[in-house]
């Protein structure tokens, strides 16, 4: 009977979201756990920037585009250690609403090239929804970095 359930479940994608204080490795059946991808979500505002960055990454990977998730990621843009990962997560969620576009566009002029590039790429992935940032994107066409110039041109197309 168990074998039939496992064979039946092998071709499906099931998203289970739960909150627990227990380690899932001890609470889930081993056969089920071996077919799962477990995300341990930590706080975006954790003191350790690696934890916050991992949390932002996990939110993007989960793909749950919820108002509270998007709002938390936008707030986390205020933390310099989380900006790149938060922008990536917002892009992964496809959160191209105008307030999000404007929040990301603020970093198009940042001194850090890696952050500017990520902002350009994510805004480009929003397509026409990134129109409020088109002027700021056009300014990136004069960047010294050819990768950034090319990404800006692609974002504007």
C-alpha cells in the first residue's frame, strides 16, 4: 500500500507549508522527506546578515507572492546587506507593482555595480510594468560597464 502511494506521488508537485519548532527531519516520514525540498525560513531582520539574505533567497524560491511577503522584502531593501538578495527575490516573485518598481529603481544609481546590475535585470524582467523606472534605466545606458549597459538596453526593449 505504501509503495502505491509513493509511486503515485512521484509525478506530482505538492507544496506543503507549515510552521513548527521541531526539526522536519525527525517529524516527517523518511520516504516522504527524501522526495521533499525543505526550506527553513529565518527572519529577514536577523542580526546575522547571512541569515537575512538566506531568508530573502528562500522567499524568492518559494514563489509565494503574498502582500506581506512583498512588503517585507521591500522593507528589507533598507538593509544594505540584504539588498541584492531582496531585489532578486522580488524579481523571482514577479512583484512588478509600481511601489516595488519605484523601490528597486532607487538603487539604479547606487555606487555598487553589482546592486545596479541586479536592479536593472529585475526591472527588465518586469516588462512593461517597469515603465515608471524607464528614465532611470535609460540613464544606465551611459555606464562604463558594458554588461550593465547591455542589461539596461535589454530592460528598455
